[in-house]
């Protein structure tokens, strides 16, 4: 593990997707509003964190990877804040296009007593313009000599389009590992990618199979592999961990290592970031998935959009050793 981690600084990963700001408003509830049957949150603190594709990139950086980032933001104060936060952490922001026709996406969560009370979003979901797409692809092309993997972070906010993925596949010519965190409604975009990482609901939608038990889980995973012609599919299963399906027929169940779960926000970002970085650095998919599972266990034990470090993953691997079942003979 430590030898693998040493290679991360030389492993370039491009994150392309929906950049956003995660706003957290923290407070306490002591009474119910006299105006309506809703809690009154007395605000004690506010935070603005990197969200969406920016959080994926942040996870790669926290693990010691070499990261490039591409996407679009609005010409607004929130966009300036996002750029400043990325620059403060050492990100190169040359691949971020400022588009005056749309706002910077913001997800605002109100948290009281470590529980999310409500969330509201500011966003435009329409596809990006051709000019913005062209600028993003120009940056992707400039990064190709320095990267070993690409992560498509799709939140259905307009950056990830059928045309963009088609162009990515044409540019890389199957020479770069491309992973996607998919969203419902876009599954037909992902055909030909190396890996997708849907959760249970997304996998049910994408496969057309209602996942209710191990049998339907296996059928859905193999259906997605065949339908999208991927190298692998990982279905994340919340407190049941994740299941890896590989093109060679192998199916691996990896139980969760999360001992306490406070907030699942951004856990999918951590999974795809850790898995892609590890695989691009030389780990096979099974080992990369195991490491990603530990990384996810770290972040869900934190409140708010969070990241995992190498030290936290190593600690998790020393204290949590779940039974991992791998076979090619699931019925």
C-alpha cells in the first residue's frame, strides 16, 4: 500500500464535470416556528466547501495525486469563491470556463444537531453551449500527455453531454482509463467507458432491473456490463459496501468499513476518486475498489462534504478487515 501511495504524485488524473459549491449552514433547534409546523434553526456557523467535480478533484489531491480539473462556472460571486478556494489548495484552474449565461451551482444544506434539516439548490440544468464545450475539450486535449485517467463527474448540471463523452472517447482512443459517476437519465451516454460507479437506485434504473436481493444485484451488474460494454461496473450499496463486476466474469462483494455514518454527502466522489487514482497508479481493479471502500468509510464518518487522506485509509485498513467474497460463479 505504501509503495502504491508513493506513485500517486506522478499519476495524473483529469476530473471533468459539474463544478459546484456545497454550502453548509449549521445551527441548533430549540423551538417550532409559530408561523408553520417547521423547526427554527438558530444559525451558529456557515461553511462553503468544494462540491461536485471539485470535491472529486479535492479527494485526489488529498490522496497525493496529480490532478487536473475541467468544467464551467458562472460569472458570479459564487464562481469567484470557487476559483479562489481551488487556487488556495494549489489547483490549476486553466480548464475552468466562465460562462456568463448560467450561475455557479450551489447546494445549500441546513444542519442541526448533526442532522440535515433541508437542502435547497441553485442551478441551471441545461446543456453547456457549443463554445463552452469547445473550450473544455481544448483543455482536455492539452492534458492528455500528462494523464493516466479521466473521471467524469456527472451531476446532471449541463457539463456532461452525449457530445462531450463522444469527443472524449475520440480524443483518448481507448488509451486512457475513463471512469464515470453516472446519473439517472444519462446511462446511454456512457457506452464504451472503462468503468461506471452507480449506486443501487442508479444501477436499477440503468439496467432496468429492480435490485432487491443478491440475485437481482448480480443480474443488474452483468446487464450494465453488457449494455454499456465497460471493462467494469461497481455498484455502491450504502451500508452494505460495494460490488465489483469485471468483464472477465468475476464478481467481488466488498463489505463496508464504515463504523459510524454521519453524512453520506460526497461519498460517491471519494469512491471514484480513490478507485481511479489507485488503478491508474498500477493497482488492479479489485485492490483499487478495496482501497476506495476504506476511503468511503472514512468520509461518511465526517459531517459535511469530506475527503480522505492516505494516513486515514491506512488506519482503516489496520482496524477493519472485512471478509471479501470474489467469484465468477454467482448464479
